[in-house]
């Protein structure tokens, strides 16, 4: 969602006459399907799966959303996160995050960028093994400035975790410091998580 928000803010700032120095899209979806799950249980399943992937948790024992309430699914996740800690406090935090996730899911349903293309220089950072990978070829159609694509050999979740997120951050910083660079790809070196131009 962050990339969609960044694009929309950049577009509105430019329409208001401001200059946007840099737009960075981190594995951002280009268009979002309009099929928001009709029930809270299915939204909870998506939230739990997304959180578990982000935290690299095993989901093999997760609850069936057809048979489990959202509260039960969040409790299942809280138990995996809590260890010996107080699960009630973790469940309360998860409930707040789930409510936000559900609101974002409904808000983004059917989203597709439109309007005047953004003029700012843009870096598209794309996870090579992500559902959003095709978006990196579509975003340039909404951009009028210089566009570079940084392809990271990981999935959507892995490139947002250490150590790879630090490598991606350093690559963005180098790209910004050097000015606009041509489209390139990055691949892991022998040490997992390090990226460099392919």
C-alpha cells in the first residue's frame, strides 16, 4: 500500500505546483483486484497469512477461516508471537493492526493509477519473486520523469527483512546520490541477502 500512497501523494503535490525530487516504489502493486473478501474471517485469514509471511512464521497449523472467527485467527497468531509473554496484550495490538489492514484492503479494492503522470525521477524496487513483479513494467506508463528499476532476487517479504532490507536501502541511497541511473537488475551475491548490479 505504501507505494500506491507515495504515487498518489507525488501526483497531487505536482498538480499543486510542488516539485517532487524522488519517488521510490517498493514492490508496489499497479492495479488491485476489486474482489475484497466479503467476510471478516477471510480478511483475517489474509491478514494472518501476510503477518506470518512477513515474520517468517510457519503457518502449517493455522485455522480454517470457514470455521474460525477473526478473533480466533488473531489469537492463533498471538500465541505464535507471544511465546511465554502475555497473549492478551499481543492480541489487542493484532486487533488494531487487523482493523487497519481490513480498512486498507477495502480502500484499495479496484485501485488503478490514473490522471496526469508523475514527473519526478522514480526508482521502482521490485522483488523478482512477488505477485507484484509484473507491476514494474506497468508503472512507467504513469511516470514522465526518469525511471530506473531495481530488481531484487527475493520475494515481497524477504526483501523487507534484514539483512536484505539494509542492502536495498543502501542501493536506494547510492542511486539517489549518483543521480538517475539506467534500468538495472540486482541479484544476490554468494552471501545471501547482498545485492549488486547484475
